[in-house]
């Protein structure tokens, strides 16, 4: 019935034609809604003024070398590509917007461009490995604010965390009143051997932070010891020293803390900045000679 309607220019024909066209439009709209969604991106570079998907690296919003972190829960590429982007120091990467001018919803963009969580933006990831002539599109990813996070960014942020979490150096010795020549004095740094693994979320990534220390002891008699054991109270003899002569010896110690982190299972990498170094006031250790006394009963 619809297709047989006359298109003559008379008033009656126009009154019939307008409702018929509205019905046809509605039917086409329903059919379009049932069709598969348009692919979210094209592997070919964008050409033409009407193209709204960009995969040409010249149109990238962000470009860098090495250390690109891609969230495991939203990256559509392979684990090998995600690992390369993070751990290949000579690899170049580029991040492109799904849609021209960052506007989602165009015909070529499809719904995938707007499928990220609130506050995150979908980006096309291009990777150029050393020796390759052409960029390779490795997948899509949702990023907080649309900007990339690098290994260096995380390393810098964590440096303050390590400084804050390192416990104070509080050395002590036993016996507290001094020791005898040839009898070991026992020392303790008053710190744990490690920071313990800290787990938290940073800019959308699961971070695991771990740190260890080493200690250098100067026993004041020309002898020194460097160890990754913090020592302890007797009978812990992991840090001990026997003196060969009587006197009062200044014992100094220095702790050096270094930390590493993983991101979504990748790594570990060292935390940025210099190691955390601590010193304390020297301990004064008194050493005396043992004397035998004859006791007559």
C-alpha cells in the first residue's frame, strides 16, 4: 500500500504522501537499530574531511618513548604488546583520540568510543618497535583524563611514599653496660628488614610496593660490616663484633633503603629518586679487660 502511493503534485496527493514518508522513515529507523554496530575504529589512516576516526600518528595527542602503562582491564591488545609498551625503553608509542576533536558518536566511531567508565577516555594505541619502519596499531585503551601514565610517572609519585613509610633508625647494643675483650657485643638497628608489600590503587593501576634496607656498621676500631640484616637482641648474633682491646668505642650505623614496584603485574621497577639514607648518633660501647680474682673461702 505504501509503495503504490501517487506522488502527483495535487493537494490530496501531498496529504497522503507526507504521512506515508513518516511511516517509511520510522521503519528504516527500526531496521538500522537492529543492524550490527559500526566498527569502533579503522586500521587505515583517516582521510577526507568527513572522517572522524584518526589512526595517523601525525594526529596523535600524546607521543613518547618507552615506559607506557596500559591498564590491563581495558586494553584490547595482547599481553605481549602491553608488556612491550611498558618495558621496551626504545619503543615509541602514540595515543590518538577515537574521534576527531575528541567528539564521540560519529558514524565511524560507534558506541565503543563512549564505553569507558566516567572520567576515562578511549584512545587508539600505536607502537613502533626498534628497527620497524611502520607504526602498528596494537589496540584500544581507556585512560583517566585521556592522558598516558608512564613508569617514570609512577616511580616519581612513589618516592614520597617510601620516604614517609621508612621507620626511624634507632640503633642499640648489648650488653648495655659494656662488654669484655673478646666477648662479642650485639647490635640492632631498631628497624625491620623490609617495608612489607604495600598494595594500593594509583591513577587507575594496581600498585604493589616493596622495599628493603641494608645497614653499614662502623665499630669504631677500624672494623666495619655491611649487611641486609637489621640485627637484634641476644641471642640474635647476626650483627655482632668482638673487640681486641679495652676502651670506649663510638659505633656508628647508616641505613640505606631502596624500593621497587609493580603495576598491574608488570615490573618490578625501582622507585624514583635517590635511596633513603639515615644516620643516627653513635653508640658508645665500653670494652674492659676481664680480671681474675682469687677468692679464699
